[in-house]
C-alpha cells in the first residue's frame, strides 16, 4: 500500500520588551534613579517538516531558519545603545520502525541552536558587570539519538515492558555564567553523552518500575 505523506510549514514571529529602572532609594524619586533602559528581543522564523508513514516504517525530516535581534537603549549606569543580530539554522531527520504492541526502534540526527536570553545578552542585575555583551554568540550543536522499546510481553508472572535510549550531542558556544568575571560567556566546544534504561513489570494491581539515567559532559577543546 502507498505511504501517507504529511507536510507542515509555517512562519512565526515573536517579540519581547522590558522597560527597566533602578533606584538607590525605595522612594523611587527621579533624583535617585541610576538606571533607565528599554530592552527588546524580536525574532522571525520559517520552518517546514515532512513525514512519510509506510506502516511499520516511518521517515521524518524538517528544518528551521530564524533570525533574531536583541537590543538595548538607555542607561545602566553607563550609556546603553547596542544591538546584535543572531541567525540560526536547525534541521532534523528521523527513522522509526514499529510493530504495534510488540516493539519499536528509532534513530534521529539533529542540528540545533539556541539564542541568548534577553538577560543573558544584556546584564542589568547590578551584580558585577551591567551592560551589553556584544561578544556573546548563540549556541550551536549537532546530535544523534537512538533507542528501542519492547513489550508488553505477557507471562505467567505478569507483563514486562523495557526501553533503552542513548544520545550524543556536540555543542559549540554554550552559554554559562563565569563567576570570576561576573559575565555570561561562551564555553569551548563540549560533548554530552547520555543513556536511559527502563523496565516496567505489571501483575494485576501491582506495578514495579526501575530506571537508570546516565550523563557525561566533557570539553572537546579549550
């Protein structure tokens, strides 16, 4: 039989704004104002996904392109008049196999990104450095995930279900707060490895579940 093809596409727009003032006295008199700024983040994205269902086998692919702008104007103790544009590209492809009520398996590869949050790109907490972090870039990464699950299998002593999955994610420019410099910074290249195992046994009203999750993160350079 012919497969079923599903295609989805769209455009999304988002905008955030924050008016910020800080005073040296709870009375909030204009003479006590030491910071007055308008912060904003706007973005526009275009995405498309496609899936082909062939019964036991299904294939999915998709992508997203996005541009965002973060800007600040006013004063945070010193003059603030800065902006930065970020461009992101994400993509995914997945292959899934399943036998209904018996087993399933999957593999997925991804390209991902994350823009700085508004308060990551612009520090305004009066803690260490306040200002626009021009050198802070978006995070980017490539990953692969695999997994399988089986059951429920019925036996004399009950029903058993098991599942396992593992992933690898290589990231560049992850954003983290540096306690020595009191600013957000991009980290050197990192690698995230993880795995999860789970088993569930059911017998009548009784249910027992056991699981294990492991995660290891290392620097690939720097």
